[in-house]
């Protein structure tokens, strides 16, 4: 199916209209300029992807291919409303346009689902196989509200693996391969919609990876999810453990989405022992950035706190946390996540009594708290469990292996 780069190159010379098309889409770092100044993928695998493009970009693309502008609007509808996966199935577009797009190396950008695992509570974990055979995980979490309508949250990955290695997180233990491109983030949401046959109402960047280490793609995906797939900005949460200088950069975009910071400890010493990356981002500097974020965006940062029995779950930690928040982030919300067990970890989940005592100690100091209900535990799809079972296998699969992979459990 995929043309060789030489074939793409030849075609680009043969169809002048495709030149501008190739230029109009900002190609990844892999793109190489040709003699004619045309960008073509350096490798046929890095074909150009429609998913993630905005309506104006699609209109430009149509014009670049000698089509009328309204074809761009049709493309937009086909991609984001009808969710068509193959250019040849864009049946209301002229065959010649479809052929031109394909022959110039364009594709829609959906990847196959490699494995689907359903937990007893209805949470579903998908393993998506990317073009380079790398696997990412995405989790769909359905919640029925009092009126019987369903909220469907997609917990999306931003990287293949994670380089930050928080001591209690399964993803970090599996290593890091690469950043995801924006369409690889967007397609996770579309895949969840397809599997659940339901619109995704909320998106949390809490799957594999550290979103702030891949901010460009995360912001592009955020734009597409909001503007093209029509998920309200307030329904999107970006979670970070804290990467120096990135919170300020994010603030400059003035998103109406929630920034969640994974704190996990009320002081630098304890935080460093749990989250190694905290060594290069002192707690005071992180809290100052959160304070500035609120001043710039009028959006309060919320804080996540994984409760690890005997490590950070004592009442004195709650008191210290309340003091820290009073100083830097008054009125912020804390989301407590009782530890989700992962293989090879000595951490333990605290008893319910300890979780409630911790929550009460915060609430009595006027900090609003929620305790995250664990979803998908039996499918290893809960927060931090992504790759729990799968980590024994590589991040990359060869296609022949597909049939022989053992069943594994999913858990956000
Ligand atoms: N890198 C981002 C997103 C990671 S996952 C971040 O750190 O915020 C989302 C949340 O799950 C983070 O707060 C993370 O610390 C937490 N988490 C990871 N492993 C966990 C585990 N085993 N049990 C409970 N929470 C966990």
C-alpha cells in the first residue's frame, strides 16, 4: 500500500499541483527538501496525514490540488464527523482527487487496534499499533450520571513510554521510545468513540508519557480535539509531573482546560524520593509556576496526589500539604489517587480508613478533595498501571507476533 519514497518523489515531480500540497502541511523533522524545493517524506512510512488538520488547512490542501475550496470542508466532515478511515472511501470526493491525494503520499492516519481489554466495570483499554509498530495505550472510562446519560472519558497517551520514571508508575518502568505526533493523540480519542459507539465527552492526558515533554503535539492535538472534534476545552485535562519552564509556556496559550500537577508529596525531600525528576525542579519553583499559571489564565491548577501507604499518606503530610496550598495555590483542588498496584513495586495501597483520614485532614483545612475511584483495575488500566502486564513485552511488535501475543489484563 505504501509507496516507496522514490515513487512519491517521482509523482511529486509529475503532479505540480501536489507540490504546494506537500508544502502546505508542515512535515516532521524527517522531511527532506528535494531539488525542486518540494518537501517529501524521507521515508515512505512518514506519509502525510490528514487527521489533525484544521478546516482552513484542509481547504488550502484542496486548493493546492486544484480543487475548489469547499472540498476542504467536505474533507473536514469526512474526517471528523463521518470518521472515514481510508481516502478511497471519501466517496463524495472526485476519484481523481482521491487518487492524487493517495499518490502524493497522503493518508487519513488511523492506526489499527492491536488489542482490546475490557474490565468488569466497563472500562476498556486499547492497545494501538502505530505505523512504526510501536504500541500505545489508551483507556475509555464510561460513567453514567444520575440522569442516565453517559460521560465517556478518554485517558490518552502523549508519548510511547515515559522517560521520567516516577517510582510508583508502570509506564516509566517500561522505558521511553518517542514522542507521539498530534494525529497519534487524536486517533486515540476517535478509537475510543468507535469502540464505545459513543461520543467522548472528556479527555485527560493521563495515559503513557509526560505531556509537557511533547508540548507541541499536545497543543496541536488539543486544538483538534476542541475545534474539530468539538470537545469543550473545559472537558480536557493536561496532567504533568512538572518540567521546568513548561508551565509558563503553557500559560501563554491561555487554554480553558485544566492543568493538573502531580505533586505526590508536600515537601521537596519526600517528593524527590518518590519522583526522581523533582530533583531538577524544586517544589518552590513548581508552586510558584502554578501560582503564575493561575494569574495568567484565571484557571486554578489542580493537584494529584498518589497515596502510598506508609510513605506519604500520614495525617502530618496532609497538614503540610494544606499549608503548602494555602501559601501557593489557595482554592485549588486535590485529587487523591490511592496507589494502583504494579508489578515489581513494594509500594502498597493505603487502607480506606487512611485515605479518608487524609482527605478529612485536608477538608478540615478548607482544601477541596476528591478521591479518585479506581476504574479498570482488573484490566490493568488504572492510573499508572498502563503497561503493567504488557511491560514484559517490548514497546515494539513485529506484525507476525500479533496473533501469538498472550491475553493480558487492562486499568485510570
Ligand atoms: N506524566 C503525567 C501523566 C501521568 S499519569 C503526570 O505525571 O502527571 C496520571 C497520574 O497517575 C499521575 O498523577 C501519576 O503520578 C499517577 N500515577 C502513576 N502511577 C500510579 C499508580 N501506580 N497509582 C496511582 N497513581 C499513579
